[in-house]
C-alpha cells in the first residue's frame, strides 16, 4: 500500500471506528447501514459529488455547506451527517469512499456476513446469484453477500474473491494458462 493510500485508510479507519461504535452503542446499526448504502450509491452515481469531496478548489465552508445540504436531501441520520460535517471542517472528505468501505465491512462482520466480489462474463440471474451465495455460505460458514460486476472480456465463467481467497474459473484465464503451457512445450 502506498503511503498516501495508507494515510487515507488510517484516517478513514479512525472515523469509521468512532461512527460504528457510537451507532452500536445507540442501537442504530440498521440506520447506519442504510446511510452507508445511500452514500455508496451517491458516490457511484454522482461525479459532481466525487469532485466535491476530492477537489482542493472547494473551500472548507463550501464543502461544509454542500455536504450539509447533501446529507439533508439524502435524509442521513444525525450521527453520519455530523460526522460528514466534522470531516468537511477538517478537510477530510477525500477519505469518504474508504470510510464507506470500512463501515460496510464492520457492519457485515457484526452481522456475521462476508462480502464476495464476483466478476462474471454476463449478468447473473437471480437463481444463479442465490445458488452461488448458498454455495459460498456453506464454504465460509457465514452469510455471503454478493457484490457482482460484469466483464465481458472473461468470455465465460466467474472470478470470485472472498477475503484473501480467489477462485478464477473464467475462460480467459484458462486460455491464458493453455497459451502459457504451449509456449513452454514449443
């Protein structure tokens, strides 16, 4: 991990730890989970939002006013809205994507869940997703939440990452292995 990335992760981890602990003590983990999902969706869907949190051209006051308006419009809880306001006042909004990820991980761990990153050559049907989640749940012994993406360059098959384990059954990977084996022979 590069130094700036590790600094960002450290900052995000401290904020996430404080927010998570306060939400757990207040019995509002479900509200925090909904807020984190809304923030994650906003970050993915809005380039303007990503620009606001990352660009140094916005002053502290502009960021604070904007983030307060966004939090109010999204209906975020007071805990998360206040945390975002604090982050804006300290010029720490740039760690918001990492904060969201750390909070997701902490909430999932609290609920006994694990997230599997699944990349498929084509979109999975609901039945395929359910069967894959059930098979992974039996393997890891926890409830598995799938985070799916589509990459047509895989040609067929899946790449599944759960924690530090990766299973690559893609046709592209098998073709690459075959090509490598053929180079060794000839």
